[in-house]
């Protein structure tokens, strides 16, 4: 889509916090209006609608829309966001294993600013499955580079959590 459309979507999301819970339907209607401007087969439409449902507390309605966006070819940065958000929604709807399956390959994807979000969301999915040590390992591994000191120690501790005998 063009930059003007992207700017209007960004402006809608920037105003999201001004919508109290009882007006969430108004925010979703605004997103639907913007989506109506897109070609019928655009992956951006279901992605933005999924985000709107998800952000207003309806993970169950977001899941099929995220899947549709990905099936239509949403890729790149927004595709990665969709995978992260879909995994979180799957976890919220009791399907954490599907979230793990979806996000695990993202650990080997080209690095970007979403790396820590991948690890944090995957850690939550793992924890929901009772795999807390693996989740903690991911979170510590993601946190270590951001620490002013102890990066090496924390990275080693993170690995030790999932190594045999750790």
C-alpha cells in the first residue's frame, strides 16, 4: 500500500490508548475502514484486523486473521510480527504448542529488532507447556546482551539451563 495509507494506520495505532475498553469496537471499526481501502487479496488487511482484535482482548478472533495474512504472503518485518502475535494468541487460547512450533524457526531467522520479542513470546509458550527451564534460558539469553555487566555469565547460565545435567 502507499505511504499515506501506512501513515494513517500508524496514526490510528498511535491513538489506540485513547480508546477505553468500552469503545474498543470504535477502534476496530476505524481499522476496518482503512482495510476496506486495500485490494481484496492484500495480506495487510487481515493482519491489521488481527492486531485490532488482539489488542482489544480477542485473541480467539485474531488467530484466523493472522493465519490468513500469513497464507496470503505477509512476510518481512510484518510477517515476523504476525508470527510473534499469532504465537501469543495461540498461547492465550490454550494452544501454546502451536505457538512453539511457529516461533521456534524464528530463532534462526535473520536478526532484527524483533529477536527479543520472539524469545520472550516463545518463553511464555514454553512456560505454558511446563517447560520453564527452556523459557528461562531464552529470556536470560535475550537479556544478557542488554546488561551493563555480567553478559558472559548470564549467557553461560542461560545455556546451562538447557544443557544435559544443567
